[in-house]
């Protein structure tokens, strides 16, 4: 999928525990969505916490 000229992948963390585990790995255990991963940059939540 493309959004604002960038390739994006939406992953539903409620769909499987594997997806949830991947999100928690990127967010250091923080259970807040969205978790946006762009290269080495990770943004957590709508407020843009990193």
C-alpha cells in the first residue's frame, strides 16, 4: 500500500499474537498504537513519542 508517496504496511496486532509480539519488540514493551517503524526510527502513539 502507498500513502503520501511512501510504501506502508498496516499490521493488525489484534489479528495474531505474532503481530503483537513484533509491535512490542519495536516499542520496547509499550502497548500503545500506532507504532510506526521507518528504518531505524520508531514512533509510538499519535503524539509522536519515540
